[in-house]
C-alpha cells in the first residue's frame, strides 16, 4: 500500500449511548478515529427490493489495517455518512477495504 495514494481523510464512527445530566440516555455517533484513505470505487447501484427499485451509492474506501472495526460502525466522508456493509482484509494486516453504502439521512 502506497502512502501517496491515501489522499482522502475519512472518520470512523461508533454508535454510543451516554447519559445526560437529567439521567436520560442519549444515543449518538462518536468519532472513533480519523484515518487516511483511498477511494477505490464509487458507483451507484440499482437494486430491486420488495417495495420497488432503489438506488444506493456504494463506495469502497481502502485504509491501513486497524483492529476493532466492525460492520456496526460507520464512515463519514465530506459530510456524508456511510454504513459499513463489508470489511475485507488485505494481505497480512496490511490494509482494509471498507465497502460502504451512503445512508439516506444525514
């Protein structure tokens, strides 16, 4: 993996729950880590769903290897949130390909 190709900055986020001063639970996304990434593929895919056709913007981000990332985490890039659909390890802990789909809200 060449460092010069990691020309974008993304932020990995994890869903967390905290308690405010009134004891009410607040669920939100917390930043896990900002990382350098390469955009491998950005496409719009059409899928036939039970309710009809829908369009999803699929993006693959390539990053250096990082332990602890799960599909329940998400990526933010240029103000847009992406759900993690698949995490593929490259080589022996050299890097990760994160297959993401843009969320409808945000």
